[in-house]
């Protein structure tokens, strides 16, 4: 085609405009649409939105265990967080939007959890619940890529250092440092004694063992370790090995079924030594098992959260509300940890809303600005340093079948000696 220089310039200009306009249109379409059909552009009220946020709703996700080894815990956490959502919605929601929680059960199966995450990730702004250290570990890259604020119901130190991932409270290693301190202060352990440590394979057990070994070395104790799998529910062999090792106390970093087996078998074989578990290793349902008497006589629990039988006003209000909403349901540590996590996330969403954006990155930014987050359900949390646990304080609890939640407080929240020294040594 013969075109004069002038006409060529005009034709080229018009073509450029068409191409540019098409590119802009495609860019806008790409930025304003996603799975779920929500806009990442400003909402009608001027709020900057993003995945999981529409003009009417804010959707959150829960990757939980309702059919696996932590099914009891998962049910409690889900119900507690739904209760929080209902309470929040009754007060007008957040940013004039109703809260919805999308729940997916992974049954403590990592592959199922990966599939479930891929299914809900495009349609939620944050995850106030992900159960299981192995599950969270498998999802870390995706969570970081998506910049989605996530509260694991897992407390491995390997989850620290991630801007979008928040371990609430202490980590497993700090719990075991507190456990060793409790044993040496109150149970007469002395230099040269041996303590057993039964622990799950994976991040949970490995991190707990780091803490127990460090604390034992500091106290002049020896550690006899016994690694187990989540499928191991008869710990007779482990008890025999620990008895042969002459242990004066036992730490356990596993699930409730393993804690019950360990304590019950140890008692029946005459190994009546103190046993200390971290919070995931105990559930009040154990008080209805044949191991109940042994648990009441031998077990203590180190926890970042107080007992649900605590007199803290916030805890008492939560327990009363939960019992009213879910009559007949057991009130356990999952209720408290789940409700606490939901309240903390709610505070983050409100702070982000006040700043004009519920986009994921701004929710994370609002969260990391919280230096003294206090829901009235335990120790205040500092979320500003991604490399440190949000709290260093632990409570000591003990089983009591007559108490709400099957546990009562023995020692109030405190930082165990050596914790800061340990954290400094870890860099």
C-alpha cells in the first residue's frame, strides 16, 4: 500500500493508539478480575479491595483438621472462629462488610491441604486458621507468594521470619525450655539426671527437641529422645526404653492420644514420674479415658494461653458465650486459641480498613504494626519482629476432670529463665 509520509505517520499514530488502548483494557481487565469475580480496584465506598473482599463481604479461610488426629481441636477452633464472625457481623461487620469463613478439612493430610489451599486461596483475604506444622511447611511458599496473612495453629520456630505468617504466642522450643525449668524448680531434678523426650517426627517434634536439649544442657541434665509418628498410639515400647534409661521425668511433644498412652502405660508399669506436654498434646476428652487418673496425677501442660477455667474476664466471657452458642460442646484450648486468633485478625482488618485498604499486603502491614496486641485472653503479643515469637511467656496448667476445659492453672504467665539467652544463641 502506497502511503504518503504524512498519511503514514497518521496511520502509525492511530495504530499505536489502538494497540495502547487494547493493552490498557487488557491490563484493567487483568487487574480487576480474579477467581470469585471480585475487584482489586477500589470498591464503591472507595476502599482498596482485593481477593476475598467485595462490597458486601470479607471472606477468610480455614484449613483445618476435622477428621484426623486433631479433629477435636479443629472442631473447637472452627466453632470458636465462627462464633467470633457471628458476633462481629451482629455489630455491623468490619468496614461495613459481613465476615464469612470458608472451611476446608484436610484431615492432617498434607496433599489434601495443598489442594484445599489452591481451591480457596483466590477467594479469601487471610487465613485465621491452618492446623499442623507439616501442612503449614508445605504451604509456606504459596502463602508468601500470595502475601496472605496466615495464623497457623502450629508453633514451630521454622515458621518465624515470614512476613505473612504469624505464630501466635510461644514456639515449641520455648515451651520445652519452660517445661525443663518447671521440672528443675518443682520436681527435684538435679544435675546428672536424665529426662525423656517423646516427640513427633517433623517440625513440631524437632523444634521441641531443640528446646529441651538446650535447656537440659544448661541445667546439667541428659535427654533420652524417642521419635514417634503421628500414627503411633501405643507407646509401650517407648515407655520401656525410657524406664531402662532411668528417666526422672518425661517431656512429650505429640498429640493427645500419645500423651494418654505414654502417661497411662508409664503409670501401669510403675514409672510414675512427672510428665510435661505442650498444649497440642492435651485435650479435656482425655479425662474420660482410662488414663484420666494417671494424667491428673502425673501430667502438667506448658501453654502460651491460660486455662479456659481461668478467672480472666475475657476468658470467662468467651466461655459463657461459647457454651450458650454450642451447648454440649467441650470447651478446650482450641476454643481459646481459635477465638483469640480470630480477634487478633479482626483487629488487623479494622486497622487496615481505617487506612483505606483491605488488600492483602495492607492487611499484613497493619498486622506487623501491632506491638502490644491484647485481646484479654492471655499475654499481649508483639507482631513487629518477624524473627521472634510474638510472646515469650508461658503458663503451667494441670489436668482436672472437674474444671471447665479439663484443666486448671498452676503458674501464671512468666518468661522462663534462659529464654532470651536461647533466642540470642539462635541468632
